[in-house]
């Protein structure tokens, strides 16, 4: 239930995605997100390479958990799901936490110091994670580096 001052929750990732892009209007914000996500992906890949069965299995389990409970975000914050995903990976390799801190540090620099807005992850943590990876993949493909970050770009 939302109060009169609180907008109703978005009901799907399709609804969330334009909102997410709107929270990342400035190219510098997207750039620092890209740095953080790239660092996390590279670091996680190195951890998986060191112990593919244990860490790779934990990553797969975390992704499966997030995918299974992805729709929960439409009803309430899925923060506990995101924390469980992180905990699964950290149980396999506590060093994963360094990568998580690195990624969120850069993302929050983008929001607090560049965009000067509140990160969407505070309201939609699981969808924000998916949005970050979608934006990162788009940037790897050469999209979303300039203004505006439109759906077609």
C-alpha cells in the first residue's frame, strides 16, 4: 500500500526500464556505472576461474534465485532477495564482497555526485541490478554513451 505522497509501485521490468534510464540521464553517470559493473564482472570472472565449481555454482544459484523471484519487485522491495544472492556468492568466496562494494561504490558516485538523485536500487533493488546489467551490455554494444539514454538508442 502506498501513501498519498508515495507513487504506486511499477508493475513490471518493462515499466521500470524507462524509469531506470531516466535516473541515468547524464553520460558521466552511465560511464561510472560502466566502470563499476565492468570491474565487478572482471573480478567475478577471475574468482570463477580460480574455483569454477564452487564459485561458478554459487553464481549460477544466485542468478537462478534472482530470476525465480524477479517478479516480487512489483509488490515490494526485493532487497532480501538481492542480499540472499550476494550471500550465496560470498559463502563460496568471501572475496565476492569486494566486487560488490566496488560496483556499488561507482554506481552511487554516479547518483550522489553526478546525477544528484537517489539510486533506484533503494526502491527496486533487483530490477536495478538487472537494469544496470542491461545498460552495461548496451554500452558494450556502443549504445547509451551519449545523451539522451532513450529506449531506441
